[in-house]
C-alpha cells in the first residue's frame, strides 16, 4: 500500500503541467547590516541559488534584507524571496549543532551548503507546484524539491538530507521543521539513487523500516511530477 504522501501524488496526472521552458534569474540585494552582509556572502558563495531547472514561466529569485527570517514564493509576482535573516538563522543553528557534535569545519561547511540548497529547492518546489496549476502545500513542495535537488545538485543530496534532519526539531526555520516531513524528504532523496546516497540510510535520517521502499516512493513521485521538474539539457 502506498505511503500516504505518495497517495496524494498518485491522484494527480502529469497532464497538469505546462512543458517547462523558462529560466530562473537570481539577484542579491545589498544588506543593511554587517550580520545581513555575512549572510548575503554566505548564500552567494554557496552557489545554492544556482539552478538549471526549467520552469513554465520566468521566475525571479531575490535574496534580500527583510527584517525577519523568511523564505517566500509569491505566485502573483513569480518571485522567490530568500531573506538574509533566515540564512543567518540557519547559519547560527547549524553552527550550534556543529559545536555540540564537535564536527570539523569541512563537514560543517558541507552541511551548511546542503541546508541552503534544500531551502532554495523547497521554495522552487512551491513555484513549480503553483505554476503547474496545482494547489500549494508543503508536502508537494518537498516532492518537487527532492526531484529538482537530485537532478540539479546531486553532490549535495546527502548533506541536504542530513541538514534537514538536524534542523527538523528546531523552530523558526521557515517551512523546514517537522521530523515526519524530514524523514519523507530524506526517503525521496535516498530513493533517487540508493547506492550513491547510502549515507542517508546509514545515518538514520530515514527510518530503517522505510528505507527499502524509498526507491519505489521516489519512482512514483518522478512518474507523476518528473515532466514538470526538468533540468536544462536533459
């Protein structure tokens, strides 16, 4: 019997979407404080907002100083906003976790890149959901995010799954809290290539009893939504 999250996807057909053909543009606005500037630099240097995923209509990604820790998809404006305050919150949270676990600087940096990539692809998932005429919700955004992240940044799949798992129990991390949601996201990422991404299962970021079904879960999501989450040149 399909997992409840997958059942939602199976109720849809791929005829909902328009063939993706447009590109995503990215802009980094100036920061209003040294802390926001640190977040702007971290986000830009990470390359997390770079994508080759095609979208049905042009989408603008704007990184900016907002005054609050948010990430928002505005369907009317066709715009994803990533606030420097949210980047800073993710940074400080991940830094605290790394210090508690005594993680090395290289591993901590990989986790941070994974967290920022996950944050962006989740918002891109919201964009792909509404631009393809579907009702927006967090689960749907995560399903698209798993597809686009696996296609667009396969080297960050493991670190993204780990970062989502670590952030799941922390409040104030926009749209990324929740252990159940984290496990489902990790399952889809693991299922995209169980051999290459074995660390996800080994790390316990997806429940051991669920791991064997993750390839099938990913395949069902890709069958239902894959034509709407296409990387340029593929």
